[in-house]
C-alpha cells in the first residue's frame, strides 16, 4: 500500500491553498474489509478509482483532503508505509 500527499488541483479555489489531498490504496477482499471501507467513507474519505484485483476482490484508491494537521492524522490511521519518509 502507498500513501502520499498530492498538490492542490489547479481548479481549486485560492482559499483552499492550505488544503492537501492524501491518497491511499486499499484491497477489499471480504465483508470485514468492506465494513472498514464504509467507515472511512463515512469519515470523509472518497473512492477515486476502483478496479478488479483478483477473484472476489477489488483494488480501490481512496482520497481525503484537509489541512496539514489533518493529513498527519490520516497518515497515523494507516501507519507508516514503505514509500513514506
């Protein structure tokens, strides 16, 4: 799994200059995974891409936006990743 902050989109209003986007890839294989994904969606995450992964599973890229403090909290939810310095 990877997680990284992305710069603001060019269509974002100037007032959102301090807002960052965090993306995370998740694999949904069973009902427990689906329940956890629903909890993230209820907390403000959104699915920006999904694709079949293997029989009965899907790979989803989810995204959340927030200020730098919120982004740090998002990172702590998932723990450290190999690609995150």
